[in-house]
C-alpha cells in the first residue's frame, strides 16, 4: 500500500514539474517575442495560445502514433 501511494505521489510530482517546465518555456518565449519588432510580434505569439493540457494531449497523440507506426514496421 505504501508503495502504491509513493508511486502515485511521484507521478503527481512529475506531472507538476512537467507543467512548470512548460510554463517556464512559454514565459521565456513570450519574453523573446517582446524583443521583436511589432510586425513580427503577433506571429511569434501565435504558438503561445496553446495550454499545457492541449500540448500534453497533442504530445501523447504523437507518441501513440509513433509507437503504432514502429510496431507496424
């Protein structure tokens, strides 16, 4: 039982740290966009609209497709 709780806790902490890393990367990218001329700013900011949850969903889909394709070969 203790092992199960420890595993669940570890998984939760990993997910939290992944989200924090994603948010830090987004913040850094936004800061880079702020340094650009106004004409390039909007284009730079477009990828910033994706939430972590959407990013993770897309990431899981890509991984799933990659694994599926490698099994077919």
